[in-house]
C-alpha cells in the first residue's frame, strides 16, 4: 500500500520519514539535488540501506554530469530508476513519473508467498488453482504482511496503517477477527495453515524457517491461535469487514 509523500525540504528529512513512518513505502521518490544537503549517490546508498528490496523507483534530477555518472556506477536500478541532468523539460520528468508509477502498479498487483498468490487489484487469494475473494481489510492485511515478509509487523502498526486508527486507539480484537476469517479462507483453499504466525505480545509475520528467526522469538502459534497480543482498551468503531 504505497503512498506518494508530500514534498520534503531536504534529503535527510526524507530519509528520516522513511525510517520512522511505521513501515509505509512510497510508490515513487523524486530526488532533486537542488536540496543540496546530500549528494545523489549518497542518497541512493542511504535509501538502499534503509529499504533494501522494498526500495521504490527513484527519479533523480541532477545538476552535473559527475553526479549522473556517480549514480550510474552505484546503486541505480536499470529499468526502474531514471536520471535527468539539468536543463530538462518538465514534460520529460512528468512522463518518467507516469511510467514509473505504471510499472510499480503492474509489479506490485500480484504478490506471492509460500505458494499463495494475492491479487491486490481483484482482492483474490489463490492457491494451486483455487481462488477466494477477500474483504477490503483482509486483502489489505495480507498485502501489508506480504510486502514485509522478512519481519514482524506489530498490531499497532496494522491498526494504524491498514485500518486507519489513530496511534494507540485501535482494538486488537479487530485483528483477531480478521485473522480468524483469513484462517477459514486459507483452509477452504487448502493452503498451509502456518502461513501467518501470531507472535504473542509482538504481532504477526509470514511463515519463515525457524532457523532464521532471531533469538528470543519465543513460542510461535499458527494462524488463528488463541494466544493474545497485548491487551488494550476496545475501540468503539464498528464495521470492519
């Protein structure tokens, strides 16, 4: 569920937003070295370190040939990122933005994990040729986890960025109810029952080999397990399906 962020005043401010926004990833980043607080190649390296494989397409507007060459020889992703050296027509930049967003949407519309396929546009969950429709929040929950399959996603993060609650105001029962519904749909598909793990007092994550989990993870329960997450006051909001 990518977002296009509002314009920021500096590259450092942009990186700080990426590191502290609760896991949201923009659809596209437009970097202009007129901000002057960070060289383009330095920003590209810092971005790759912050987001890794989740790094979205980046369009760079640079002032010198040296900056363009430094980018080309560093972490530029051919076919996804673009570099423009001033002067550059605004129309060319606009077309590059549209193309990058189109490719990003095409690449991100179908996600895969452990044989399960999620079609985000159609809100369909598939497994071995069988498909089942998801509600809006079920689909958003699965999409959020599948984009972040290498880490634990906290309940607070999900309630804020999937359900839209203000920080600290959502109820964990909202998550449990949707997890139960997803468990039933995965059973109907014949999909792995341990696709989604519940980590008590921590949150959720997609299935991973036990050997790769960090030390101290503790007992894991499969999708739909009865172990509770942290207890918080119930919200009065209704209508989640």
